[in-house]
C-alpha cells in the first residue's frame, strides 16, 4: 500500500513538473511584468532550451537581461533572434538601444539606420 502511494505521488509530481511551452512563456512574461527579472530570465532560458527558435521569447529574454544591466548577454540574445528573424523591428530597436547604453554608438547607429530604412 505504501509503495502504491509512493508511485502515485511520484506520478503526480512528475506530471506537475511537465510544463508546456505556452505555460512557460506565460509564466516568464508574468514574472517580467511583475519586475521579477531573475525569475523571468530563468523561465525564458528554460523555455528556449525546449524551443530555441521562439523569437519573441528570445527578444523578451534580451529585454529582461538589459533591464538587469546585463547588456552583453542581452545583445547576444537580440543577435540570435535577428538571425532567425532579421526583419523583427522591436528586437532590432532593443539591440540598437542596448548598444547605445553600452556607449557603442557605431553599432547603435548601424541598427537605427536599418530601422530607419525599413
């Protein structure tokens, strides 16, 4: 009987641990909106380990990292997102702003110029 209970509890806990991609995305966005940026970063990273081509999640991860002052990491995420979706204007704008905040005006101008031309 005890063994059956342990098996049931293990199954229940493992079912709860299996979060879907939409649930992870929602949790990450909600954490970001509440200002829980470290939690949001963790959730976006977990999500992207499951679905690495989610450009919106990668852009949001970049924004959370930038807000934390982790501009190098943010820039890397924005660049990855733009490789997947080069015409994504919000991501390019955030990338330009991250370069500007780093005082890398050459890169900032380059990305602002691309935005201006589109």
